[in-house]
C-alpha cells in the first residue's frame, strides 16, 4: 500500500510539469495571436495598379499569397484595390459648416457578404458604394465625390448599403494601406465592387491578404512559418517581379516572441521538474530500503529454507513491483486530473485543453515508472542479501558508514561544490545547465554536512547517560537505524525545492508587476487632447492644486535610444507615479535637482507689440569679422520667439539697422503675458553663404501700439543671456552668438558659418543643453565640444542637445532605452506644442474620476485610459511568469511525496518502536511521557531537516534568481529576491503537516505491542517480581 501510494504521487510529480508547460506554451501563443489582431496575423501582398492593368496586378498579388498552401490554417484571400488619392465629399446629413470628409475608395473582389453587410445590398457598378456603419451616411444617399488625383475627377455615387468596418474582412477592405503600413489617411474607405473600381481608371494599390484562422495550435506553427517564407519567395517569380509585388507580414516576429517566451518558461519549469523527478526516485528508494530492512528476516528465512535464487527474487520483488505499477497507472490519471484543476487557476477560464498523449508527457511517465522500479530493485536487492548472522542479531542495516557510502557522500559533496562554482560563473540560464539543479546542489551540500554533524553528535551522546527520555529514543533510533538520517536528507531536498520554487514564482509575479508599473508609469494613465489656447502643464496643475493626484507627461517611444523620450513634471513624480525611484539609483529629490537645475530669471513680456533698439550695427566683433562677411540687411531679419499658452510664436522685427525695430501691431501674442525664448537673426538669402552681424542692444520695450514699457536696464547685461544652441544643432561650425557688456547696452555678435541657421541669444532661465537621465542600455551620439552632451529630440520632435547627468537601470515608460527629462525644462528649449510627443496625464490611485472632471474644466479632454491593474494582468500572463507558477504545484506534489515518505518510514518502523515502548512502559515511564517522547523522536530530526531545507532553498533563490529568464533585458532591477514571508509560510505549513504526521506515528507506536516483553523476536519473557503486569 505504501509503495503504491508513493508511486502514485511520484507519477503525479513527473507528469504534471510537462502537461502544464504545454498548456502554458499554447496559452502564450493564443494571447499573442489575440493581441496581434488582423495586422499581426496576416500575409499582405501589394502591387501598384498601372493604368488599365488592374487584372495584372490582381493576378500577381493573388499568386503571391496563394503560395501559403495550408488552407486549413488560413482564411481565404481578401482581394481589394485602394485608391492612392484621397476622396473628398460632404454627406447629405452634414451641417453646412461641417468640415469636408476625406477618405479613399476601395474595390472589393469578393462577395461583399463576407464584408459584414449591415444593411442594403452589394454594389455592382462604379456609381454604387458601401459606406462604413456608424459614419452617419444612410443607405440611399447620393454622394458627390472629388477624387484628388491628377487630373482630378468628380463622381456621383449612391450608397446602396453599409458594412461593418470592425470585422476581419471589413478592417482589411476599409483601410488596407493604413492597416499594413503603406500610408493612407482619413476615415474608413467607401467600398465598391472591384469591377466598378476598374471602370474609374484611377491609380491605386492592389492588395491580397491572407489571415490566420482562430485556434492555431503549436504543432501548426512550423507550417505557418513555411507558408510565410513561401509567400515572401513568391515575390521573386516573373509575374510578381514585373508588378513589383511586395509582402508585409509580422507573423515571423510574433512567432519569434512566442518562441523566446516559451523557451524561458521551459527553462524555469525544468528547474523544478528535473529536481522533483530525481527527488521522487530518491524518496522511493528510501522507502523501498526501509521496507527491505523490515522484511529482511522474512527473506533470510527463504534463504535458510534453500529456495532457488529465482524464486527468492520473485518473492522479494513481485508484490512491490505490482504495487508500484498499479500506483503509477493511478498516478497518471491523478496527474492528469490535478493538471486539469491547476490549468484554469494558472491560465484562466480560457485555458487550453491538456494534451496527455504528447511525447514529453509519455516520456515523463515512463521515466517515473522506470525510476521507481530501479529504486525498488536496488534497495530490495541489497536488503535481500543481509548476512544471516546480522539477521540473528536483528541488525538489518550497517551501524557505521561503509566505504561505498563514504565515497558516495564525498562524490556528492564534490559535485555540489563544483556545480555551485559553475552556477556562480554563469551569468544567465537559457537552456540545459547545471544551474537548473542549484537548489538540490545546495540542499545536498548542507544535508550531507548536517548528516555528518548529526552522526558525530550521536556518537558523542551515545557514550554518556541520556538526560531525557527524548534524547534516549533519538540517540537509540539513529544508532540502530542510521537510515533515519537519509530520510532527513530527503526532507532537506524536498523543502529546499518547495521554498525555491515558491520564491521563484513570487519573484516572477513581482518582477512582472514591477515591469508593468515601470512601463505604464502610474495607477492610471489618461491619453489627452489639449485645447490650442491651453498651457498643458499649468492646466494639469490647476486640475490638481495639491500636487498629489495628477502629473503632466509628454512621451514618445517610437524611436530608439534618446529618440525614446519621456518628459514629465518631476515635482510630482514621487506623489503620482507607480515607478519606483530606487530603479533610477537615486531619490526623487535628487532626480528633481538634476533635471531642474536652478536657472536665471525669465524675461516676461506683456503686450501686443515688441520693439528692440540697436546701435553700432555692422560687422561682428573679434576674429569672426575676418572669417565671415557682414550680413546684408536685405537678406536678414531680427526675429524674436516667445512662448505663449499655445506654444511658441515667431515675431519679426525687421532688417537690422541703427534705431528702433518694431514688430507689427498684434504680432506679439502676449496679452496675458509670455516668455521670451530667444532673440536672433534669420536669413532669407537664396545662397547659404556664411554671414555675421554685430549690434548693441540699448533697449527692449513692449507695448500695445499706443504706449510702450521698457523691460529694464538689468536685461542689458551679458550675465543675463547666453548663446543658444537651438534645434538641429551642428557639433562644429554651427550658429553662435558672442555677448559683451557696453556702457550703453548689450553687445551681441551673431555668426552663422552655415549661412542657413538662426544665431541667437536666450535668457538663462532655461537649461541648455537640456539635463537628462538616460537608461542604462541607451546608445548615445556625443555632441562634440560640450562635455557629457548627446544629440536627442525635443518635445516637438526636432533634434536638440541633451546633457547626460546620470544613467538609470529603469526609467518610467522607456525603461533601459530612452531619456528622461523634466517637462518644464524641456519646454524652455523646445516648443512644447507639436506632433513630436503624445500628451498624457498620470493619475494616482483613487483620483481618476475627480481628475478627469477637473481636466475637462481646464481645457484638457481625455481620449483614452490605461490602468496599472490591466497592465499587471497582461504581464502576469507572460510565459516566464506562468512557467514559474507551474513550478509551484510540481514542487508541492514533491513535498507531499516527501511527507508521505516520512509517514511511511514511521509506519514501517512501528514494530520496533512498539518494542521500545514496551520496554519503557515496563520500566515504569508514564504513558503521556512515552507518547511525547515518541512524538519528539519522530518530529525533531525531520523538523531540523525542514529548517535546513528552508535555508538551502533561500540560498538557492539568491544564487539563481538573477540568472533565470524571469524578465526581459534584466529590467527592472531585481531588488531583494527573497521574500521572508514566503519562506516562513512554506516552512510553517510544512512543520504543521510534519507535526501531524509525527503525531499519527506516535499514536500508532506509543501504546506498545499489547503483549509482555519477550513474546516475540526471540527475546526473554520478563515480569515484575509480584507477578503483576507492569503499569
């Protein structure tokens, strides 16, 4: 019964990992396909439609996609032509002041029923179209179309129906150019028949698109890859080459990402599964050995009776082998059932079906059965050959370590040390590696050291009188049956595996959540649209005056390196962001000081007209006068750029001359005040000849056309200004400005060696180069002549110079590859209004509704919403995390097996324990004291092994955590890999179960055999002198 139960659990341990791993791999593929959508799961062939050659282009693209021959995996081709030119029109239902609508025309060759016809019928000619559902265009409406081609065409079409632009075919037909990355603007296309499209004879692009069917299995992925390769090769055929067919697909990238994730999951699962299988074999060997020791006398009697060796061997193995096989068969069913229960817990309600007949599962089942039988045969064969003299002395196992045992232990220690040394030198585990066995290696090392220490202690105590009944029993048990310590070694291995596996799972989830927090940035991220006259940063601050709930952010992550920019209001980073400042290696206060250095005062202007008074206008000062010619006033204007609430504005003051240069009335948009960004020169010369100009600024005034006010003499000192690097700077020979003080004003020498730049000066209120912290993996392009400078981008997407003030392992949103700047500082050196970045508002937990309403009142409209909870859910479904979670039930089953072995060993040794209890009861010890002593005798060695196993598992986690593929690109930082609560929980639960097992063993053995001492095993019959039974 014991062997059957152990074989059952051992088989469960062996098969549950491959069963769940396959489900994890399939689930990863399913999630990737679902998130990829039509764009990521299609092969799209396209060709230009030459004049009156639509059919040739159609044949070429269809031939290309037809190379994907696995029809069971693909939907049929969607063949559609799309106009290159935009089509403008007004719908009958549009108001008179509504903007003109822009879209494109599409011609569908398929039956439009597959398009998702909402109402109406299919179009049949060049004067009939389908409109997208929800566009506000009713069936029957007549649309006057202007095809903005060369020459422009005017066409009147009737809407004969509407279609669903969100269906699979609808998404393709409504915007193939936009969907597959070949351009296109406007709304969903107006769809007509392909014949009608051909009749119009307009230029366009022909598309043939094949999309994967739902339910792709992992076994089908190689066929998909072959089909994609065949479609790419199809562009090399003669017809495809003549039509210049190109293929767009992202399936290869998707397959590579899935394969990388599944490889990581396999590695992580292998860490637990391999050790669990070896532990199961070891556990069965321990039990088989104890059974053999208990039955050694029975088998020795068979030898005394002269039974042939074959019959003796059959008698020894027949019953255990049958029990093991029956247990293995039951274990296969139990493993499948347990995996079926665990799969929905790990993968959700949509968990893929288990595949029990796959080769890895069958191999694991065969390995479990073979290992169980080998362990049984080895242990039983040894017990069946115990010398008869030892049997007569009731000694069925050696009392001292044999030479072979010493060699085995020495080899195990050496192997563990060598293996751990190899682990320490391995930076990353990506496949079969000794690091997979790190928890077992550490457990073996500690267990053998503990074993030798335990033996030494027992020997020392055996020479002295016992100080307690528990000590007497423990020392006697270990002295008589040293294999008790082997059971303790097994417990160490089991607990170490359980602790390391649970720690790895908890760490994987935590790292996934950390990456989600770093990537998203806050508990809630709102995509927003800012009104033209609304200052973004100030509007967000007004929406949250306390500064604890909302933060303005502008970001772009479409580039690489410093092209991935995150600009945020660093004064609110600590209060609002979910990003951990420790991932930057500095506090938020230090980060704010680095990104927002103290600068000078801003030059504030209030009015509608700007004037600058110049004197001594002429050649630039110094050496520049020898290298460049003075600027021709007819080709140069003095220009100021100011920053108002709606961005930067250019104010032209006119050609440089002695006197006062005044802008046009109303040219200065500073009624409510604005900031001067720079003052400099712009050339309008047709040739890019180097030029220079020197001038003394004696006054700057601002007015409203009737009155003017000077900005003050303080702004006529050189220490208030500096030369501006500006946008699109050159590392050598770019525009510069030299400043000097004169008694009557500020002397400026503007020089532009390129002849096409804007030499300018700027107040010292903005930090230039812009301070930035970059990710640790960011590749930079140094900017010559400026220390720690690199070329980056500004808020408007133009190149600017950044000054790297530090690096960080993980930055918000851009992680290890990108740049972090302060939004206010960035707005001082680049125009904050433009299409270079996306506007976002990051919101602290619980403040979304209040912040959204306040933003609306301040001119900021929310257009999208992303939550950290959703990001964490997606991150926790990544293959490495799921692989780590698979290790938990596997290690748990292995730990259950270990505890069953402890119980089984106790049950097997119950006969000897009852004999000891009889002696103690005869000697007058109370029943309660005997029961407590028996409980402690079973519990204490195993409890010590549990503690040692917890230590070993913790050390293994520290050693291997950074080397396992738990996170992509080692981002974010690992932090402390060990969670004390996890270790305590596993240890405490194991201790409680072990205590219950020990209590059960004590309950069975503490009542004695129920017969007087000496009624069995050849011992002498003894009674007290008064003839009464012992109490």
